[in-house]
């Protein structure tokens, strides 16, 4: 895939993932009590987002973005959204925690939808 659109969406995903990851790693101590979520969950999610960011950047900068790579990103993002919903049932977040989890799941959901749009826009043979 050679479209600028998919590259921009992947780049946006990477930048948002990096920012969220850093906030969760560096700010976990302050965020955990405010959100009512375990410190380890926040730190672990933040750490997971660092290599994810690198993968997204690599895909966005590839000479031709592989369709299979975009499909994989969509699958992982969908799993993140489902995992986020599960967090609301497994843990007892505060009202701020609910807002935080739902907001980041919505952002990932929007990025996933944009990635799906990009796949539909570009012919499979391109």
C-alpha cells in the first residue's frame, strides 16, 4: 500500500501509543490511586505500548505498507479495545478510571476504523 492516508493513520497511532505509554509508565504511581487501577496494570500497558510504537513507525515508513501488516494492526487494536472493556469488569476503577479506560478505548477504536477505511480505499493488488 502506498497511500499517504494509511501512513498518516499509522503515524497517528504510533504517536498516540507512545504518549499514552509514557504517561502510563512515568505517571503510574500518581494515576493508579486516581483511576482505581493497579499500578502494575498501568505500567505493564505502558511498557507494551513502546515496542508497539516502534512497529507502527516501521510500518508507516515502509516503502510499501504491507496489507497484512495493516490487518495485524487492526486485529491488535481490536484486541486492545476488547481488553479495555474487560478491565472495566475485572477491576473496580474509580469514575476517573472508567473515563480513562473508555476514552483510550474510543481513541483506539477510531484509529482502527480509519485503518479499515484505508484498506477499503486501496485496491488489494496495489
